[in-house]
């Protein structure tokens, strides 16, 4: 799933041909792309968006946050 947010040039620069080739092996939910010629394009977009979230994390995104151990829930 893509976010439709344009990745930064820095994020795009971090995407290598090897990454794209490996990621273009489709996941089951991406089967509709098979044979479309868009496998590598989709892989590049997915990888670039992932790099973008790594380089410029959204502080409001709970999934993208890196928390300190003091910020975790106390166990009963």
C-alpha cells in the first residue's frame, strides 16, 4: 500500500536496483500486478516510501515512532 506522498530525493537515492529487483517479487495481495510490467515500478515506489518514513518519521504516527523503554506500558 502506498501513501501517495512524494518521497524525497534522499529517500529515492537510497533505493538500489538490487532492492527493487528483490522487492518486485510479488506478495499475494499484489498478484493483480503480475504480468503488467509494473512490478518494478511498484517495488520502487514502496521502497522509496519506506525510506521516506525512515528518514523523515512522522511524530504523530504511532507505528513509526521509536520509543524509549521508559515510555512502554508497565506490566502488571
